[in-house]
């Protein structure tokens, strides 16, 4: 998973002194792949976000060192209620007006 490699790269910059602690506030799990289809959403919800989180936390085990944010633009707020309550630092819901019609589809 590319997120583990990105976390490794950031850690190497910090360890080498090329980047100061606090310069990179966190990593965000973007809304790609988008979860508008129920079967894909189940995979994202039940495994992908958790696996991505774990890859980053393997490199940055202390949540105070790096915030991890789950970002999603294609699911409603109700889908995120009580989601990943223990490990995740933040959930960023972005409603893209140009794609809002997908939320209305019964897909």
C-alpha cells in the first residue's frame, strides 16, 4: 500500500532532519476509491480504511506525532457515526457540489 511508503518517506525526512517535527501535521486517507456503490463501500468501511490506518501507525505509533484523517466525499454523515471511534484522529466530510447527485442515486 502506497500509504506505508509515504509514511516511511516522511519518517526518513524527520529522522534525517530534513523536515522539522510539526511541519507535516498529518496524512489523510482520501476518498479514492469512492464509496458510492454498496459493495465497494463495505470494503472501504470494513477493511481498507483500517488497513491504511495500520500501515501509517506502524511507522508513526504515537498519534501525537502524526494525525491520520479519513476523508470522504461520497457518503452521508450518517455513514460515519461511531466509525473508527478508537483509532482515527479525524473524519473530514467534503461535499463536492459537482458530485452531489451521486448521493441521490440508488446505486
